[in-house]
C-alpha cells in the first residue's frame, strides 16, 4: 500500500503534467499554429496581494529564496514538490 506522502507526490506530478499540457495547448490555440508560451507562476495562481508578506521578509537569502519560489513556473514547482514528498515517503518508510 502506498503511503500518504507517495500519493501526494503522485498527485503533485499529475497536476504538474496537466498544467504543462494546458499551457502548451492554450499557447498553440491562441497563436493559431505556433506555440506561444505564457508562464503560470504561483503568484499568478494565488494572487499578488496574498503574497505581499514576502516583501516584509528581511533582505537576505530567505527573501531571495521566497521570491524565486513564487516566480518560478508552477509546473516546475509542482514537480519538485512531488520529488520532495517521494523523498519524505522513502525516509518515513524506513522507520
């Protein structure tokens, strides 16, 4: 039986694939034959106003990491979240 972490990882990968397919299909349809890629980020999905608290984080490494995470493409973020949960699943299965 799969653990909850494995299921969340698989679900994250599935959503990543769906989002990647949606972006490719939407770009292909809008352009009329050639793919025009529009990045969908976490900031686009959640809304900039909900992530304004990041500007209040003191400048430094944490601020840069948070800025990078919320502006990276969402399908890549979901893919790495899936990897993270697979690693957690593997570590907890050994206990």
